[in-house]
C-alpha cells in the first residue's frame, strides 16, 4: 500500500489549492481516508475525512473552506482548499483509516503518505 | 489547541526505560475511545507504533508498549536506543469536537 501526495506549493492569502493523494495497492472506494496537517515545528492536526460510504467531515478550523473528495476511477483522494490563510501553512499528509471493527471513532491512521508542503504567504 | 496533553520532552540514557503520558478527558479517552500512538522521525511522515491502546503492528519492536486507564494513556519505551530519538504523538476521537484528535507531541532524546 502506498500513498503519494501532490499539489502543494506557494499561494497568497485568499487563494485556492487542490491537493491530491494517489493510492496504490487498495481501492479508495473500499477505505476511509483523512488529511492530517503539521504546521512548521508544530504537532499533528486532523483536517478532513472521507469515509467508505462517501460521507465526509472536517475540523472546525477548515469547515466551509476545505472539501475532501475521492475519484474512484483515478483511485485518488483530493482536498480542495479555498480562502487560504497563513495559518493553513503546513505539510499535508494523506492517511488511510484502519480499524478492528465497524466503529469509525476507533479508527487509527496507517499508512501515511510522505506529505506535501503548502505555504501561504503575503 | 489539542485536547490531548503530552509533556513536550522526555530524555533517558541508552538502555533505560521512559514513559510518555497522554492526558485527555471524559469526551475522548475517558469516553472509552481507543488511543493510538505514532512515531515521527526527523523529517519523515508519522508511522503507526501502537493501535487499540496496546497492540503493536507487525514489525514494531516489543520494546514499545501502550496502556490506557481512565482519561489517560501511556507509551513506554524500554531498552532506549539512539534510533528511538523522535517525536511521539497519541491520537483518539473526541465527541465534543466531533473529530479525531492528536496529542501535543513528546520529543524523546537519548542522552
């Protein structure tokens, strides 16, 4: 199983960026995926999830600005980021959800991609 | 601002044992949600270390162990080695926030 993120870069405040996570070794349709970010020198922050059933959820810090989606034909998971601010500057990781049972709330993240850097600057 | 609190750093001599605490509340760990642990080596992506409070994925050294009690969880590293120098994060779910949460992270230094 391999996850490869792309799409990061430099962007001005208020701009938009679309990140992509290319998945190899398993189907995005049959798995749940999250985006997790890490600001420079900081800890990990969960951003958004798309569950197996297609439902999605996001952290309050990005709700209404970020949208997670998947393309089953391309086997990719994407994160559309709008109205970016300097506080969104971070490495963005794509990660697959794993679980022992049906409860999504017990999920952990494995594996992770290598990450893609998003820098929002004036 | 994470709802799971960890000490910023911990250190130990090679061969010794260190523990990392992850303190939560009644809306996350105390609500019965599992705790998972990740190791992040410098300039790399996080890697799953412990899942379901105390289970090790295949390939993870038995020197790493996890436990959970009440509103807290702990990660123990025995026989500390130089290669264990990394940041360690706990993770769970929080019903008040309605999402997954990570701990503030702990940097382990091998003296």
